[in-house]
C-alpha cells in the first residue's frame, strides 16, 4: 500500500497492491511505483492518466525481468 500525500510536486499517490502476484510482487510495486511514475515524460507534461498507464506497464515489464 502507498499513502503519500506529496510525492514532491504537490500531487498525492494512494495505491493498494492486492498481492495477485504474491506478497513479494506487492512489496516490489510499493518500492518502485512512485519512482517510475515521476520519471514518465507524460507525468512531467502533466498528462496523469497516460503517466499512470505507462508506469503500470513499465512495472509489469520490470517484474518479467530476472532482476524483478
């Protein structure tokens, strides 16, 4: 779960990772999601729906890699 009232630019992030992929996947997402979101070009351009989608897709790709 993420409860962050200010991710550094006045925006907030609230997220629940329900563990469909297991407890380890939920922890991985909690650790990396905000960082990924903030790096999305669409986030910087304030296109938040696209930024969220892009961050979730990148999170999926990270989990498919051996290091994930």
